């Protein structure tokens, strides 16, 4: 007898171990080192099976059901067991995190530069799972690849009428050389969704957006667009990377998603949540979150703008808040999420006698701004008060 099971539900972000227990005709357990086995997925578009150093593991790569078969050889006998696994994901793309790309190529990858999948268990460049794609021009092993090379990463998907959000994460690095230095330079990215017919010919308006070098610098940054599908259509979703004439291009790509558009209910900003008192001579990280129904939160690091009522009191640069002198000012943070814009405000008091930071969890604000001539409703208003204390100078 061959029993196949998993200890937990199938995931689309982390691998789940496949347990294969083998018994003889007398129901005696047969130890693993006495057998050889293979594990395969009946529907490779739904469940990806991977053999790792710790055994066989599975990952969900699209919504659906797949039967997982384990074939075991023991002495001169062969036994087969199976388990049915259900994957529940709202991502309409197959293998959005590229975990199965090197084996099954659910994504088309083309262009005149270099690129491939990284999927080693020690891969430090991925955003989730073990795998990601990398793209580079020029490349050190081929002197004929120009800096103006390009790359395209795409997949076809059938959509029903509705509003959709398409996103992908990139992490830029310098294309020059082979050391993978992080850099804000190198390449222009265009994220697009194109309605096509069965022959791949464009049959409607192309929805696209270009992203400059401020996206994905020094850490994974999220690129996104939102679009309306009016009639049921086949779409090509694509990331086009165009090399810069001076810097070429270089980046890691991970976690492609196409979902029904869901908007947050509010925007939330705070400084380091472990800080109880803040010193004027220190600098502080600013964390911005989109809060969704069910209190699910997503940290934002792109499409953010910071505005102070008085820039002589505080300034913001590269993720950090810098107190400059005693006084009070409001910091307004504006975030673009899908095709809407949200705001939240922190009231900052610099100086004073060391008052503790107020509980920011009780002070949240989300305001919809005017987009395309349509005024969005204000959901709520409040103000967070954060007080900075000047350090006492000692001998």
C-alpha cells in the first residue's frame, strides 16, 4: 500500500512536503531507504512538483485541482498511491512566481539580451519561493549584445468582463559587469495588457504604463496597471524591458499577478512601531500600508509622495524622516493604488520633553482624490501625533 498525503493545505507561496508512506501486504511499514520513488502532478498547470534535498514538495501555481501520484519500487514490486490537491488562488496567471518556468515554460521569454530562470534552493535574489527570472544587457559572455537590447516576458490568458489589476515586482541592478551591483540605472519597463484574437493579432486598445528607474531600485518594487475588460477576450500580459543606451538594463523579476481589481479601504502610515519615544537627533523609517477588508495589509514602497506643511521642521528622503528643528508640521503621504489615489496625515511635533509616541493604530485616514474628473468619496479623517524629543547633551 502507498499512502500519499500533505501535512497542510497546498500553498501558492511556500512549498508543501509530500508524505509517501509505504506498507507491505502484512501492513508493516517499509522505510524510505528501502524504496525508490517518484512523485508527479497530473495537472502541471495547477500543481508543480519539485524534488528538493528534503524530499518531494508541491506548490500551487494556478487555481484548480490536480491528482498527485507517487510511484514506489520495493524489491521487485511497484506500488502507486495518490492524493487530490485543491489550489485556491485569485491569481489568473499560471506560475506567476516562475517556480515551474525552467521545467514547463508557462511564460514566453524572448529578446536580444540575456535572461533565464534562477531557481536554486540557495537563490538569494527571489522575492518568494525559490525562483525568479533575471534579465541583463549587456552580458559578459557575449560581447555582441548591445546596451539597447530588450526583453519580453508574457503569457496569454482568457478574461471575462470586469476590472482587472495586473502587477509584477522588479529589483534593478547595474547591467555593467557581473557583480550584480544595485543601481537605479538601467532600462525602461513597460507593463501591458493587450486584447488579441486566436492568431495573436491585436483586436482592441492596448493598456500599458511605463516605469522609470525609480521603480525597483535597491529592493523589489511593484509595477501595476488596472484595466477594464468590456467583452470576454483573450489577453496577452507582458513586461517589456528596453535597455538604456548608456546603462543597458539589469533586473530580477518575480511574482506576476493578474487579479480582479480590489481597492483598499484605507491608507495607514507609521514610523517604527517598536519606538516609544523619538529623538530629534535620530532618523526614522516611514512605513506606509494599504489596509484591505479583513484587516489584510500590504506594505507600499512605490508610487508614494511625501508633503510637509513646513519643510523647515522635517524632511523626507529615501525612506527616512529627518527632524531638523523644534516645531510642528503635518506630513501628508499620498499613494497611488491601481487607478485611485489615497492620502494619510501624520502630525509631527519636533522637540519638547520626551512625550511618548501616540498609538497610531487608532488614527487612520483614507481620502480618495479626483481622478479623471471623477471625485472619489472621503472615507474618514484623523491625525496621528508623533512627538520627537531632543537628546540631552552630556559631558
